[in-house]
């Protein structure tokens, strides 16, 4: 079973929170709020989106890349951990 199916409700809740952040951004633009407020809203939405993307990429690597017909070697797990760490660092 796919990791997205296992975590479906959690992922949907996170996506809905992001949706709420983007809606708040739209309202702020419509209300002509100060640019620093708008930038902060954008930063929060981007951070939430990056966090969700990081979680999904980690799940993909662990569930699909390492999950073959054979148990992954310790070197494969270490390489996957390294890639996951790089992705998380990039998305911060």
C-alpha cells in the first residue's frame, strides 16, 4: 500500500492548512495590506508547502526506491538517508 494512502488524512489536513494560508494571502492582497504582512504570509505558505513536499519525497524514497523485492543493504539505506537529508536541507 502506498505511503500516501496510509497517511491520506494527515496529508489532506496539511494541504487544507496550506489552502487556508493561500486564501489568507489572497485576502491580504485584496485588502491592500502592508507588503511586509504579505511577504510573511507568502513565507509561511511556502514553508508549509516545502515541508509537505519534503515529507512526501521521504515517503516516496523509503516506500518506492528502497522497497524492492530484496531488503535494502545498509549502504542503500545510508544513501537514501543522505538524499533525504539533502532534500530536507534544500527545502528549509
